[in-house]
C-alpha cells in the first residue's frame, strides 16, 4: 500500500464515523456546557446560599442590637463584611461561573465597605456598629428576594 492510498483510507474512515470531539459542548470562555440551561439544582444551590447569608445577616443584626460580643459575633461579622454586601449585588446577576461570582462578590463587598467607611470618616460620623447594622438592614431585602426567586424558579 502506498502513502496516498493510506491517507485516503484514513480520510474515508474519518468520514464514515463522524465523531464529535469529547468536549465539544463545553464553552470554556463562559465556563459552562453549551445548550444546557441552568438546572434546578443550580438554582436551588444559589437560593440556599442566599438563605444561609440571610440567616447570618439577621443573626449579626440581632447580636449587634443586643450588644453581644465574642468570637461568634466576630466570625459572623467577617462573613458580613467579606461576602454579604457583594452577594446581595452579584447574586442578582446570575453569571453562571462560580469562580467569577466568588471573586466579584469579595471584591464588591470590600470596595463597598471601604467607600462607605471613608464617607463616614469624611462626615465625622464613624461608628462601626452602626455601619454593621446598616449593612445588615440594607442587604437583607436583596438576599430574601434572591432566595424567593431561586425557590420559585426551582419548582
């Protein structure tokens, strides 16, 4: 068998069995499988994240109003400062890319808190507990709405 005949056999063989590449449906730019809508499991997981953050948000608000201090309030306060303000905005966007959502959530949270804190220092109204209570009250409606929307779409 000469070389040209082998090449034509290989070409005919590939034409007779048209296989799709194994990962042809994965869109790496968007981080998702093309052609598949978001599954109910993904919507429910987003709703559960929003519910968990809403519970943390309300717990910190109760602890701050009751003037309770300690390691629990510190840990929950860190979650409030790093995650809740950003998720209350980024969670509304439904970006379908976990890594992007997490990084944007943390970045937006820290940026928002720094801007609000700087404004409070500028107008001589700095009060850390007041800032914490304000963030809890401002973020609670968005988190509750995201939870209800996720549960309604997951049905």
